[in-house]
DNA sequence: TTATACCCTGAAAACGGTTTCAAAAAAACG
DNA sequence: CGTTTTTTTGAAACCGTTTTCAGGGTATAA
C-alpha cells in the first residue's frame, strides 16, 4: 500500500537535473525548459513520487492541512456541516484536522491555539462563541472562513443563512394558516442564531398585527428535553395557543412528546413547526414541517471558498438560503 | 494569540546548553544532569516554547497526528463515535485528521493512502468495508484500532459490542412480553453488524421454540425510508405480527411512521424495538425502546487505546456492552 | 597514581524539501 | 561578431528537530 520513500533527489537523478529544478516544476514557481520539465514529470510518474509533507512544511511551504473548529459535534446540524467540509476537501490537496470548541470561548481559543501550533494553512470555524473581535484578529493571521455565524466585519468570509428571514417565513406560514396565538420556544440566548430566529418571529407577528405575548415565549436550550419542558410550562401558564414555533427540530420533538403525553393531538389541536430539517424530521409522527438549513452545502461552500482563498487568493461564496419544507405537523385553523 | 517562533536553539542559548541537550530533556531520551535539566525546563517555560511539528516529523520523529477513517459521517452512531475520539484526543498530544471512506472499499483504500502519505502515527478505522486481510496487513505497518467491527485476527485491537448478544436480548425482551410473531427489518446485508443482529434475532426465536418465518424478515438499508418500506411490504404480505425489531433506530422511526399512516397504534397494536439509542429516540412518540450502543464511549476507548499503544506500547480496551433501554414502544401481549 | 568504565554532553550529520544567489546559456541588440 | 540583456540552471544555505558519534568528566578499580 505504501513504498519506501522516493525523494526529490531521486527524481533529480533519474531526470538528470538538479533538485532545484525538480522543485520548480513541482511548484510551478519558475519557468523550466520544456524538455527538462517533461523529463521531471516522467520521472515523478515513474517513481511514484509523493512529496514529504514535513519537509515542505519545514521549508516554509504549506502544511496542506486546514483546521476545523466545530462545536459540540454530535448535533445533527454541525455534523452535516462537517460532512460537507470533509467531502469537499476530499478532492483537494488539503486534509482537515478537527477540534471541538465545546461552545465555550476559552476552549475555543485554546484549540485554535493548537491548530495554529500545527501551522494549518487555513481555518474554518463553525459556529462558536469566540468574540467577533478575536475572530477578526485571527483573520489577519490566517485565511479563515466562518460558518453558521454572521460577522459584521467579516461578512464576506461567512457562510450563513438568514435566520431572521427564515424564522419570519416559518412564523408567517403559521399565521397564514390561521394561527394567532403562536408560542415560541427559543434556543440558547447567547447563540446568535437563537436571537435572530426570535426576532424573525417577533417581526412576523408585528407585521400581522398580532401583539407579542411574552407568556408564549419560553427560553430553551436547543435540546429535546427543553422542548418538553417548554410545552409543560406553556400549558401550566394557561394561556391558550394553537401553534408552536421551536428554534430547532430537536426541541420540536420534545414539544411533540409533551403534547402526546397530555393527549393533545398534533396537528389537529396544536401545530408545530421546527427549524433545521434534520434527517429524522421526515420520519417522526406526524412528519415535521420545518425550515431546512442546507447544512451539507454550507460545509461544502466553506471548504471550497477556503481552498480558493488558499490557492488563488480569490474565492466566492455562493449564497445559500433556507427554505420551508412543508410536511404534516401544521394544520389550517378555522 | 501566537508568537514568533521560539526554536530549540533559543532555548539552548538561554539555558546555556547545546541543542542536543534540549532535545534530550524534551524527549526524555537520555539522562541529563539535573541542573541542566532544570535550566532547560525553565527556559522553555519562560520563552513559551512549542516544538515545530514539521521539524520533528522530518527528523524521523512522530507527526503527532492520528488518522480517523469514518464512514458516511452524518449517521448519528458514527458521529458519536467521532465525537468520542475527538474528546479523548483533546487532552493528548495527538490531533485527529478525518477522512471519509463512504462505505466503499476502494474509497477507503484511497483515503487510507492519503493518511499514510501524511505519516500519521496511528489509525482508527470506524466501521467500513475494507477486507479483513488488508486491515491485517495495514496493522503491521502502523498501530491501528478498529471500531464497530470485529476482526478475527485482530480482535484485541477492536472496539465493538456484541451485536449478536444485543439483538438476542432485544428479541428476547419481545418474546418475554408475550410476542410470538415478531418481524425483523434488517440492515444492509454486507454490513457485519446487520448480519450479527439478524443472527441474534434468529437464535432468540429458536431458543423460545418459535419457528422463524422468512416472510417476517425484510432486508432494509438502515435508512428511515427503508423502515417505512419494510412495514409496507410486511403489511402487504398479510402475515400477522405484533412486534417489529429493526436493525437501527432510524428504521424504527420509519416503521413507526408507516404504521401511523395506516392508523395502527404503537404500542397497543404493534410493538417496536430499535437499535442504537440515538439521542432523538427518547423524544419520538412513543419514546422508543431500544438497544443502547455506547457510541461515545467506544470512540473514547479507541482513542485511549491507540494513544496507549503509541506511547507505551501497552494498551487496554475496557469491555463495552450494549444494554436495553426500556421506554414505551413495547407493550405486553395478552 | 594510573587505567578502565561509565555517564554526560556538544558537534555535526541527517531528514527532504524551498529559496536565494550567482553562474551559464541563450537571446537580443548594435 | 562582440556586447548586453534575459532566461535557465545548479550549488548551497536554510527550515527546526532528532540522532549518531566521539570526546570529556567523574567515579571505580587496579
């Protein structure tokens, strides 16, 4: 599966040129006479040359490695992003090193440190809670792409969808279906996504001349458990409502379960709409109406952008958007 | 966040010794006089020395990197394993490089090649379909741990749970609850796990003097969709059954959905038991009774074993076992 | 006291590339 | 055809470690 090491020197000898020339054709750094170039290429092919990554790195070249900072791997959304990154990187020359920031800025800073210590050529930061300031500073040191976060100063290096807009659409969908008393189970407050989704919800209500009822808004933490607790306290408070918009799908599952326990039917009695469209959402009962975030595509877009940055200095991030996927958890009211 | 590079030479000068001595204290390779040792340590601390990983690698040392071959990232089970690996590696000196084998042996071979090209110090292969033979051969080249697969010749380097036994227990649970006509939705045939689970199911039936009815066994592919299709064909075939054992949780979700669509109640009319206990399973309706695979722990065990192998040449894999988690999707019969 | 080990230590040689520098070759010019 | 300019090329230095090798000390033995 692997051979003894063929070095640049071996190539040089086989092709009857100097090491320097070989290096030049490999990197296309300096023009080389066509004849020699061919000879080198042939030799490389014949001996099955693979450059030693350490030597390259040492000599001030690239590490051919990119660092990925994820949070809380194990959450479906972030997993899909990771998968997108890995797949897009497979046919590049870069390999991904993963570290976990655990949604804690200190941890995040530390793991970024180890990445930097490994001389990664670039960074992809997925979510996280590191301050914008630090991220900006970091971006001056290394090429960086930020996924699932929207930074003022670095907006052209961010891959994200418009959470405000998406939440607005979701809420709007409920309103259009005749719902007026719409509860919202939020995500963790300090997550940017959560607050944006909350704002979208508020705005949709306002635009429809529905007054926001604070009692119908419950703070959760993106977990299934917080979904069941959210519904339980909603029910306890006694305000009537006919629909729930949750900040992610897992909370929607929890909400659905809590309702099930009380014998409340979905969607006949209460409608639910989630956010993310994780794979399971099509298979729960009833299949969940939700907002699809193109997680895989976001990962791919990020990876491609970074590779572009690294290779050419040019890159482009194709705009991605969330869209509503309508299944069976929302009923028309009246 | 990062400084100019402090080299071993700087340390040497500060501590008034030679580079060689510094290297020796770093690696503990040769005894060094206590006084000098202290001086070096102090200097390293003062200058905040971080060894250059490329130089180390080049000089024939370690790359301090371990390669992880996963399959089909995005499946909850494999994601959790990956998470376990990452977390266990965080407080080691190694960083993980991930590649995806896509459950195709050619792809797997290729990506292992790139890992080898990067001189990883060790390998963790999670699942996959590479032949046992190749894996064994690989294990002679590099330290390797295999997760979620059971290899004859390498059994002491494998982290896995007893799928046969676990499936036996699950089926047994159904039998004990009074079920006799028990259907099984299998996973992909060529996956070792799938066939072991199938065999466990068969054995439990046999031991209970229940004849295996081939019409109640349907081949699926681990996806939710195959779960719904499985139940649909089961229903079409017309043989009555009162319980279903699916090869994983996602198929259980699918099965449950198909039943829901037909107006068949779970668990009153038909019971379901899954396999994996992915996080969502506690929140579907009804909460799913299933076999819990300690995925996270498996990842951690693998990482720790590999680190042990690398560091000391010694390692130990603590035995992990699956266990039944009883929730609400199985009813007592009669 | 001198010879014999043994333990520490520094100098120097790898490791396999990239890059600088100056020389050689080729091309352009007068 | 000689001179100048430009393009190609090889030699050598360098990147930051580890490791080999041999020399210097010190302690032990004779």
